[in-house]
């Protein structure tokens, strides 16, 4: 019995000793440093960009349809039967080639008759001049009356008028005769032919279509926010899907002085030199990449660094480990960047990652500086 009492006494004494040691332990050893954890939570990790002025460059890709530099529907200007077809569909022609002939018997006769009328008018004019010279001498000697002399003067004027009329008739007759031979106004390939041997054509009948593919063009609608960056002769790269995405170099040939009223874009015409090896054909779809750059260094920020609301734009500037909100005025986007016209200066450190966690005058610690 005494043994159990002794063991119980020793166990109770040990428990009292352990409790006494726990109460005497220093407070700093019992705590888990909450002040340090609280300080880390208040400092929000961010990444910043130190601003420097730079030439802002961007690429913009637009799609369009490639077209021949020249395309014309050749129209018959005379009536008659097709007597001969020289050039067929797909052939290359020049301005010196005759593509087809229309019956020229009547136009040729009219041409010969006009030549004869011109010759007669020239002879009548010469006779009128001789008569006037003779009547002038007779009038001065008093052998004819003033009325007779005036009639000679009028006859000369009439002969001059008849000559002018004959020349005009000859020009019209020659054109009628020349129009029986179908020609092209420029060199190119025949893309359409509407003629058959022996068919009758009338004035206004389409007989051929000729295209010039030595240069091809593509028309693009340029948005207003970048039209000021596009210049005549600016380089353009085109990718043609029908040719296994083969690329070609072109240049800006024309920029419209006024916006399209339907969509507000400015029409730009891009020209691309073409050869038989290039394989470009009219109607192919192409993607045109424009290379644009501002003429002078500017302050630009990543688009995602801006906080936009109600048409305004804010950005966080870091000074002395504190992020402050700054109101900025943008000057339009350049691809993934936005030009800043007011509110930021070269050398400012702006938050580019982590800004969504920030409030007014938030304490931050910088993970990365770009």
C-alpha cells in the first residue's frame, strides 16, 4: 500500500514541475512571429517597367483580293460580221496586235470616199484663192463692181469651211475603218473571248477582256488610328494562300485623301511586281502585312498595364515601394502597346504585373524590373 502512495506522489510532483517550466518560458519563444507575417502580407509583389522613349513599331495584317493593274472589256464600235479571229483565249497580246477583223468593205469604201471629198475641197479652195486674186486686181482697176469682189471673198471663206468639213469626215471615216480591226489598249493576256467566226456584232458588243498582270494590286481599308503612320512607298509583305502561303514584297502606291463614308476607313492601294514565275493571278486572296512606325521616340506602355473605366485610363507608378494611381492620356494603340501623351515621363516605374491586386497607395515589393 505504501508503495502505491509513493508512486502516486512522485507522478503528481512531476506534473507540477512541468507546468511550472511552461509558465516560466519567455514569451518570444512561445510566439510564432506574427508581426513578420503581417508585414509580408501588406507588401504586394509586383513587376515594374522603367519607361524609356522609343520608336514604336508595329505590324498590322489586313486581307484583300489581288487584282490586275489593268483590266478592260474591249467593246466593238462598229457593226458587221466577224471575218477573222487572230488571237485566242489566254494569248498574250500587245497594242500593235490585231485580235480580230470585222467586215471592212463598207467602212473602207466610206474612207476612200472621204479622201476624195477632201481632195475636191482642197481643189475648190485653191480655185477660190485664184479667183479672189484675179477679182482683186480687176476691182482695183475698176473693171468689176464691189459686189462681185465681195462675192469672191465669200467664196474663199466657203471653200475653207468645206475643207474643214471634209477633214472631219475623213477622220470619222478613218476611225470607222480602223475600228474593224480589234486591238487592245495595253499589253496583257486575253482573259475572256466572246467572238465566233461569222457572228454579227453591233456597237457596244463586248468582244474581248484583256488583263495586265505585270503588276497586281490589292485595295485595303486602313483604320483611322493608324492612317497617319502609313506613307507612300511604305513596304508591304503579302502572303498568298493559294500559292502555299508564298510571300511577296510590295509597296504603298496610293492613299485616299478622304475616308470611306460606309465604314470610316481610308482606301490604300498596294502594288506588287509580278512575273511569270511568281504565279500570281487575279482574284487570289492575300494577307498584307504593313510595317508601321512613329516618326519620333514616344513613351509607350503595355496595353494590359492600363486600368480603363468610363473612358479614362489610369496606371500605377511605384515610388519608394508605394504604388500610386496616375491618370494618363493615351494617344492610341500600336499593337500590344499604348502611346501615352500625358501623365507619364521617361524614367517612371510603372506596374505591369500585379496591378489588379493594388489599391490607392498600396505598399509593394518589386519582384522584377523590366
